[in-house]
């Protein structure tokens, strides 16, 4: 995950606990296709919930953008469609 992630304004007022979780998340091996991104993200969000950490929709969106930035264009488009559905909730 890009180290510039933490300079994004969406993370400006983030708690230390969330930052630690994201640093751990950033160190994990990331999926290489859109099919695996959502299960990977959901598993990590479940882990966050177990630690009583809740991420805002903008935070989750930014994390998904960072996860998909190195995917081929077609895969990135699929992730963007999934995120659009997520945003409707």
C-alpha cells in the first residue's frame, strides 16, 4: 500500500488504533485481481470490527482505491462498480 495513504485528508483525524490497524493491513500481501479484493477487504473489516474499529465509508473507499490502483483497467473498473454499490448503502 502506498505510504502517501496516510497523508490523505480522509485520515487526518484518525485514531491511533485505526492507524495501527492500517499499518498492519498495509503490510499484508494484497490480492492481484478484483475477484479477490472484496473477500480480502471484508475479512480485514471483520477483523477490525473484532477490535471495535469502525471505518467510515470515505476511509473504506480510499482503502479500496489503494488496493485496486495496480490492477489492470478492466479489473479496476469492476472494483469501482462494486464500490459504487457499496456507497449506495
